[in-house]
C-alpha cells in the first residue's frame, strides 16, 4: 500500500467515477483502475462497488476512506512544514446537534486555520447520524448530549461503534422562545406554563426513538407537536407560532437572531453536552484544534 494509492482512492470516492478521477489525476483510466484493484487485493476488501453509473463506496470502503483521509492530511501537513510544499486543500468535517457554540468553534477554526484552500463541513444532523458519521470516519468529531434518560442507551451505542464521549459542560434545561412570546417575560417557566403552546422538536428519521431525541423530556405528552429538520425553520416557527423548544440554553444572538431568547425551565434534569471521537483514530490537526475551540466556547456555558 502506497500513499499514491490512498490519494487515488480518495479522489475516486470524491469524483464518483473512475473516468472523472483519472482526468483530475492526469493518468489513464486503465492505470487508475489497476491501482485501485491492487489496493483492494492487498487489503482483502472491496472498496468500491461498480456499476454503469459509476462507483460507490462499500461499507468497508467507507471505513477505510476515513483512515486514508487521516493519513493524507498528516502527510500534507508534514510536507508543508518541512519541505516547503504549496498549501493543499485542507479537509475537516464535524457532525453535531443544533448548538450555537459548536458553530462558533467551527467559525474560529476556519478563520485561523482554513488557509487558501479548504473543504470544511459542519453537519447539524440527527443524533444517530452523528454517531454513524464518526463511527464511519465521515466526521472526526461529533457533538451531542447525555442525561439520565438517554445515557444507558447512547453509551451502549457508542461502545458498539468503538466511540468515546468526552464531557464539555453540564447545562440546566431552558426553553428557546420568541421575544414576542408571553413566556419571554418570565424569569423562569414551568411545564404547566408550556402546555398552551406548540412544542418544536428536531425529527430523528428512522431512529426516531425517544432516547435519540435532541430535546430532553421527549416522552412528555404535548397537545401541539411540530417536527422540523433544520435550525432556521425551528426559529421561524418559534417567532411565527409562539412555540417553544426545550434546549441547553446556549445561545448566540449573531447566529440565532435577536428575536430568540432562552428562559430557564423549572425541572429536575440536566444535559451533559460533550463530543465524541473514534477510539482507533487519533484526532487530526484540525480535529484537535476544533476540540480546543469547543472547550473554550463551552466554558461560557458552565
């Protein structure tokens, strides 16, 4: 196995076809096909499934791709530092629940370390997909929460996927509401105060178990339930319908808008918010810097 083969494999995965990857690499299609087949034979796995439409990664290929990207990233950084190579297109991906501090840390990472070329991605997504992304090394870091209700199930899922959870801070429950909502005038709110208003939650797709809910108290009955898939829609509905969502209280006016406020919720519960990484992979340079940024922004919410 050579570094060149790894670069070929990563390029094919990104291009989706052998022919397009060959053009990008300035080699012939038969040469590229032969190099990939040699790599598959040496590893004893099938990296790509081939069809008339192109190539797609197998399950084994997805896992191997994560390791290959790590090797290439570290090699590029060594070449830049010690051999004076031109800066390369830097890559990093994080998957997270919908937390403003996770976005703030991502912005800082880009501002300080993005360089002239980069392919950085932040996925605000479903809880199970966060775990799956880090398990398959699509993302180097995941951000989610544990509490007394979901901890047993989520920790079991993390162990099964060879992942570890590292706490950042423990948050008291809050609700996000619009500044126009009657609830915004209160110092604190109770569960009874919430009953007349629509409850907004992030949908969890196929893994729509209460244990994977992004909001605590997900088993509590509500007469008005609205499920959304993105932060902008949720905030628009908070304003338009006087809805609420149960959250950590971590808020940033620049990101969340001036019409959203966090009000403490009077319940005996907590959210231990932290990050997850893969046990078999040392975080790359950008992942390590992102984690440090996460820790700095998290200190403001302790």
